[in-house]
C-alpha cells in the first residue's frame, strides 16, 4: 500500500444559503467560468451560461454525467437551488414508489429513500469535482425554533430549507457551507420606564463561515468567522482548475454514458449481473426484486432506470434476503 502525504489541490464543494433576494445567485455568478442549472428560474436577471431547465431527477443525473465527461470550458457548476432540486428528487421517489408523498411510505421509509437518492446524486457531483469543476449548491434558508434540552425557552436557528436528511448529507459532503445574512443595526427607544429594542436599518450583507448557535456554517480554509458578502472575501478558496474529463467509455471505446440520455447504463448493469452471478441469482429474480421494490413491471434490465439499478447494487445484501424469501414462496406455491 502506497502512502502519500500533503495537501491535495482539487476543486471545491460549496453550499451558499440564506434569505431570498440577498445575493446568493449573484455571488455564485462570480465563481470561475460558471454554468448554471437554474431549477427555479432565479437567474433571469444575470448574463450567465445555463443548462436546459431540468424537468426531472433523471435530468440532474444526466447533466452531471454530461459535464463530468465534457466540461466544455466551464470551471464551476452552480445548481440553483438545492431545495428546488430536492423537490424533483421527492417527486421521483414518490412516482417510483407509487406513493403520493414521502409520508405515505410509512415508518420513515420515504425519507430514507430520499437520503439514499441524494447520496447517489452527490456521488455524481463528485465526478464533476474529479473532472475539474467546482460545484456550488445555492439554497434558501428557514429558521425553525430550537428547544434546548433541560433548559427553558427556545430560539431561531437558520438552516438549509430542505428535509433534515438532505441537509445532513449535503453538509457532510461540502467543503464550505456559507450562510448569507443581513447585519442589522439596532437602537433602543425609551418610553418612560418601558424600553423597546427595534431594528433600525440594514448595515451590510455578510457571510458566516463558522457555525454558531443561530446558524449552520463551516469551512475548511481557515476563513474569518464573519465576512462581507463579496467574491473577494472567498475567491482564494476557488482557483480555476484544469479540466480532467471523466471517461465513461467501455474498453472498446464505445460510449456508455455520454451526452445523450439513456435508461440503459451498461456499466452498472454489468456490475449488477456480476453480483448476481457470484450469488447464483437469476436475472428474472432481480427483475422480481426491482418490480416489487419500485412498484413497476420490468421484463429486462435494459428497461430499468439507472438509479434503481444503482440502488440494487448498494443494497445487494438486503436484496439477497428478499430473493431468498421470494424463492421459498415460489417453492411453496401449489403446483
């Protein structure tokens, strides 16, 4: 085993979140040679490059693969916004599972599936990182009440406006989580014995880079805790990198996953069939498993969406348990 030492210079994974209209998208437009995937339509006022507007969760996977295989001269991919991208994921989970909402799955299973799909997508974003692209997720913020255990009272805490499981995996994945907020000057009005503290005016738009009691934030670059909301404040963290496209080709050189959409992702199908061969599992049994899991009817693996095949690979051990029970039920069926 070869051991290496030292810092690794690679593109960065960043999250910029905050109140609507504060300038998150404008800040993201200052990154090196950005291309935007505008999920919610918030870049109309900016002169920026854009991918087509995604209409489905599969589109976001397709864009990631496309940019990783050919960055086309771009140095940064901006997804605007994460919470609207999550809506596409939730819709995909529900349609795939034949449910109206995540709650309909029961026992928290819908939220677990959401987390798994988000983790899978983040691995696609890592392929863009490997290709030389910074990846920036812009997100809205909300401030739910937080109750301290064994203490009276509560306070507002600014968080990503997503489901908790999505927020959790995204924060772990990111190198920087930057909270954009308004710094407010206040003054005290005295009215006899009564004193009332009121907001006076907005002084400056700022960025929090380190977590505090009332906000989520982090960075791995030793940034000051509180910075002006400007590109100059953070640009040292995001130097441009040379493109290093990810090769999605087979040994013969034929493209497997290129710029065109396809349901058949040969690489993952081959990997799943290899697992099946090792475990003495038939393709028909895999199809029965996927049909039951995703409430669909498949007659060939080429008909199965790539995300579902990825899921079967990740959960192969539990899939084998289901197949074992499936075999027992088939054997016990009256002839």
